[in-house]
């Protein structure tokens, strides 16, 4: 097992009716900015719950609002919130929404006191480590998928250049996250499907690498994958089923809160390539993963076949005569699961204009110096081209 440090300070508040706990979680005597997305919070009663929890407390807080954070949040939009916080002297931000709103708030939190061009935070991938330099924030999660409620990473799009870039650092963990599984009832089926597949792929990025000695991490990962396979098809049909919803939400958090990543190698190339498909064609994040992952596992078959076979045996109960045969069947099972979850696994099924995609991505990766991706740094630009072309 590799050496590691495990640091995760998020106060994770889980369960039905927990939004009312907000009353005790927000700091006193501070101006609060409530940030949300395109308005789902008004339709599903979450905004009402938040407002009533905040109004019940007498901590001398003033509240202002910032709505309109879009899916795949835009740097340009977020900078408007940064300016408001600077002039209004806001001391705390409350993100109410899915991964996009929470990620947007992480960027805002870091950008307010950043000296220099704020786009550098993304282009130079600035790490925020000093808590005194960021605006503290909490979250109310409305869409289980990204794990952003319990991690310190974020993904932001610069509209002007169509770049989807990441930021993070230990100062960007939420102070608290309130996660009520009953709020997923209002999610469109498509978003529920996305959530299951995003969480599934997060586990795969950290699990489907090569055989190693971290036995517990593998078993936890396999447990999350098996649970998602067990509940995924049901929860998208019936998100009101609390047993399904609560397990789904907890799986999504556990898939990317840092735990399963400790002491093990990880890949993340599916995400890196997938982000380009969103930047270029605005395909939902999870759907880009379902397009890229099957081709990546196939192109990198030799590197990944031992782990693919372990996954096939333990997660899918596959048997066979050789590692290759089991690994092959595991690949088929994975793609079939993506289809069952409503994913279209070919790029051409998601967009009409795709023929230049591989060229574009390879050129962009080379320019950024991303020439050795994956757990063995053997996903070269040539491999990226092969993966993207195979996904057409
Ligand atoms: O904007 P509103 O009106 O709120 O509607 C949203 C949005 O249209 C809607 N929605 C959210 N909760 C709802 C709801 N509709 C009805 N009922 C509810 N309870 O769903 C739509 C999608 O929301 P979004 O936040 O964009 O989805 P998701 O949570 O999947 O986040 C995707 C973003 O997160 C990034 C992705 O790249 C993408 O930008 N990721 C962040 C990660 C992280 N921070 O660790 C890791 C991930 O791999 C991912 O890259
Ligand atoms: Zn993801």
C-alpha cells in the first residue's frame, strides 16, 4: 500500500429533514450569499426549506442571493458573484444545488481574495491551502453524482476559450454539507442516470488500474460498484423510494470523498478526455464518461486486464478460463450497464459534428503538456487519439 494522508474536515449531515439543521450550522454575525442554479430549488421546495431554516435563527445575519449558475459552471458568470462578495463584504457562502453550483462556489470562494487574473486559478491550477485566504462555505446537495459535497475539487468552464479546467486544494472543502436523499425526487430521469454513471466511473478511475496490495480499498470500491449496480436501475424509475435514494446518495459521496483513493494508483484519463467533450459539445458530464470509458478500457486492455478480471469476478460474478476472457466479458457487462442506465456510448449518438474531435483533443493535450496520462503514464497522445476515434 502506498503512503498517504487522509484529511477531510467536512461536517457531513445526512438524512431526511436535515436541512433544518442549517439553523445551527451557519456562522453568526456574517453576511451570507446563497448561491443556486437555474431555478430547480424554487420548484422542489428546497429554497423554501433553506429560507425557513435561516429565518429561524437569530444570529444577526444578512442574506443576499446569487442565482443562475449554469450546469458546467462558467467562469464569466462566477466572476459576477466574486465582485458582489468583494463589494458587499460577504463572509459566508451557501451553495444550494448540484455539482455545478457547489463547484462554482468553490471557485468563488478562492477567487475573492486572489491577487491577479482570476482565470489563472484555472489555467495554472492554483491550489488553495490557506483557509484564511478563502471565503468559507457550506452546501445543500440536490443532485448526487459528483461527490463535490465532500471533496475539495471543482471543474469550471471558461466560456471564451471553451476550456473546462479544474481547481482545488485543502482549503476548499465545504465547512458542512447537508445531504437529504429525499430531495432527489424532483430530479429528471436523465439527471438520475447521470448521477449513477458519474459515481460509478469515479470508482472505476480509482480502482480499475493494476493489481496492488491495498486490499481494503479494493473491497470498498467493489462494494460501491455493486451497490450502484443493485440500486441504479430502480432509483432512476423510483427516486421516491427512500431505501434506494439514500443508498444512491451515499454511494455518490463515497465514490469521490477521497477515501478509496488513499494508498492506491489512480487513472482519471476518462475524465480528462470527457471534459473536452463537454467543453466542445456541451454533452452532460456523465454521458461523456460513458462514451470514453469503454474505449479507454479496450485500448488500455493490456495495462488493465488483471484488474478488469478481478472486477469481473468480484463485481459481476463472471467466470472464465483465462484473465483475458473474464476481462473481456467484464468490459461487455460494463457497456451493457451503461446502456441500461440510459447512456449512449458512442460520440456520434450524442453529436452530429464529431470527426475532428480526436485531432482537437490531442492538440490541446499536447499544448498543455498532458502527454503521459493514466496510472502508468502510458496514455500518450497516440493512445488518446485511438481512444477518442474508437468512441466515434
Ligand atoms: O440549475 P438548476 O435549476 O438547479 O438545475 C440543475 C441542472 O439543470 C438540475 N438539478 C439539480 N438538482 C435538482 C435538479 N433538478 C431537479 N431537482 C433537483 N433536486 O440538474 C441539472 C444538472 O445539475 P449539475 O449541478 O450541473 O449536475 P451535476 O451534479 O452532475 O454536476 C456536474 C458538474 O460537476 C462537475 C462536472 O464536470 C460538471 O461541471 N464535476 C465535479 C466534480 C467534483 N467537484 O469533484 C467531479 C466530477 O467528476 C465532475 O467533473
Ligand atoms: Zn465525474
